[in-house]
């Protein structure tokens, strides 16, 4: 008799409502976080407003997680498998959504607060063609100095010059091919120097790059500098760019 009464008793709608709220919170989080970069890149909003969108997206994602956990608890008590499936799906999707911001945050905690990286801290390759752009940017034209060099050596010991057994003309052609493959905008190419601007995919931050070639007998030394126009910290982006580029250049020349 009790079992019949339980079967006839209408099920509460609240678990299903909470499950739908968790889905809506997830969708809101995805929209806020996805819109932050393009909105700044297309100059619809300022950088501070873009970061606020990201922050609010994280808050919405946190709400989605909290609601999903609550729905899971309710489903376990009421034995309603349908809403449990929704909650688990939202949890997995939220974890995937937050993975990239979490990875960036981890890199930011480990990276020094510097934005100008070079393989030659004693005599950094100079920006010539991009001089005006650098002078107009918040981070300026000049290399920051010894303090930045010390932090770079401690954090990025693998940022070193590349020496290859090839003439400068061959290395320059390979470097140009790598720059074009990376999608950087070339500002100038001379006999021993290449300048270009790399634009990050999401926010569209502009980082300037200069590649300098120095012939050493039958070999050529490749020095590189990558500097952000905006921001005190590059979260390791410039060091990663230099290491990846020089590795790719070495393989191309091989």
C-alpha cells in the first residue's frame, strides 16, 4: 500500500528546475568567457571590461557547478536518474570550459612579471621598422634592463641563441618562411634582420618580434626578441614563442 501511495504521489518539480538552472548558468558562463576576447579585439569594450566578462563567466561557471552538485545529491536521495545525467553532463562541460582559464592562471602564478624576452640580454636585437609602434605602446621601445634579464635567466633558461651551419641568406629565407607560416605580419626584412608582429588569437594582443642574424664563419647565429606592447606580464607567452620558433627553424634548416 505504501509503495502504491509513493508511486501515485506527484514528483517535485524542483530537481528538474535546478537542473535547468545549472544548464543556463553553464551557457551564460560560456557566452561571457567566449565574448571577452573578441569584444576587446574588435574594440567594443576596454581591457578592464573584458576581464570583468571573464570574471563574471567564472562566477557563472561556479554557480553551474554548485547547482549540479545539489542536483546530484537530490537525485541520489530521490533516485531520479534523468536529472543526475544532466548534472554530470554540466559538471564535465564546466570542467572543460574552465580548463583554459585555469591553465592560464597556473602559468601566471609561475611566470615572472616581465614582458620583453630575448636570446641576447646583453645586446638585445633592436626594433627599427617597428620603432614608432613601440614608442606609442605602453611598454615602450627600450629593453627594460638587468632586472628583466635576471628574471628571464631564472625562469626561462632554455631561451638561448640558435647557431646553425648555414649561410645567413639560407637562414633568413627559412626564418621568413617560418614567420609566414606562423601568420605574423612582417614589417621589414633586411640582409640580417627580420621584424614582425604576432597577434594572439583570443584577445588580439600585439607582440613585436625581431630576428637578428650574425655570420660566424660558416655558421650563422640567430638571436630573437619578442616583446609585448601591453601588460606588465606576458604570462610566459614571449618565451614560449621564441623557443617554439627557434625549434621549428632548426628543424626546417635540417
